[in-house]
C-alpha cells in the first residue's frame, strides 16, 4: 500500500496512491496537487535595526499645567 502526499496551499494530506490515480481529475478540480517532495522555501526574516532613542532636552519637556476644576453653584 503506497501512499502519496497531496498539497493544497499550506495543507498536506496523505492518501493511497491507487485512490489518487483513480480520482486524479476530482483532486485537481478541488485544488489538490501531488507533492513534489521539495521543502518549501522559508521566508527570510529581515532584522530591522532598532532606532536609537533621542536624548530629551529639559527645555523641550514642558510640565502640563493642571486644569482648573469647574465649580457649579448649588440651587438654594
């Protein structure tokens, strides 16, 4: 009993070779193809250099002024 691997996108399934050969057309219509056995090329991850933080100058930093609280008068 010989097995074959079928590939559809990133999914891989195994089926008997006899079943695949008898239903090649159906597998093709559904989008399954015979696996060629080659490993998929892994996407290379590019390492991005981290930007150096800019030193803060005291004159650039401004302290937030507290907002005045609104007061309402109560009805007498």
